[in-house]
């Protein structure tokens, strides 16, 4: 944490709403992990941070949970747009993570209904370093266009969901952001007193559906 860093009041308010946006969206999604901490104290290059932790150990990542993660990541940018009618560079890391997540869902995890359960692009790796060095394209230009379209659609839908949730819980967004400006950091208990979870959280792991 960088407590010595000075930040002007206007930027501090933007950061407060950005982090409150993440937290409120995560809290409103049943597949999201519970919010453990929200802070507007700078850490590294980030002006603030929101931490959520899974309720149990997880090996498999369901599609619905990956989508919830994308929606949560975009909560900060969505909050800026709704509250300030403008957007800042503060969401750059969020956008990078969301884009990579969406592309992995489409090209590596077979989670696109349009492109099906296939892997697109063969990765070459440095075995000893465990690091990717390149990706060899093994698909046509037509498929490349489809991949881009599917990635854009996943991100656009996630962003719209984030905006819809923040519009629905705008009062709670204001309450959380105002409190952050006052105390700078909220624990899980403090946050949930301001905004009790409107839905029960669950791991997101699919359960057996019996025939009716």
C-alpha cells in the first residue's frame, strides 16, 4: 500500500466509485466470490483495489462463473460511466483481464455456442520456462472474424450486465462510495452492513439437474 501518495479530491471520488462499482456488482451476482475488502488506498500502480475470495477450493471453472468474473471486473468502468458520464484510464487492467478471459473462453475452453468445443490456435511454449512464446494460427480468416465477434459479444454483454446491476443498485453504490471516501477501506462485514447481499452466493459449480 502507498499511503504517502497524494490524490486530488476529484480523482479520489472517481476511485471510490470505481471500487464501489466492482464491489456492488460482485455482491449482486450469485456466482461471484464474496467481497472481502474494498479500498481506495493505492497499491502498486493501482489507485484502489477490491478483493474477493472463493468460498471453497476449486479446480473446475464453470462458464457462468467466468462470465460473473467478467461482469465484476467491468463494474468499475460501468460505475464511472453511470456516475460521471465519462470514463478514465483506471480500468485499463480490468479491460485487459476481461479481454483475455473472453478470448480464452472462445479459443481455448470451447465455451462459444457459435464456434463450438474446439481449440483455435496452437500455442508454442518454452517447456523449461513454462512460458508461452507464440501462437500459431491454424484457422481461416473467416474463423478469425468469428472469434473476434464472439469475444466482443461476451465483453459487451458482461458490460451491459454490470451497468444494469449498478443502475438497479444505484443507491447502494452511492452509499458504499461515500463511506469509502470517509474511511478509505471496508472489510467484508463493514461492506455487507452497507449492502447486504441481495442474493446468496454459491460456488458456481453446476449441480445435477434431475428430470421433472
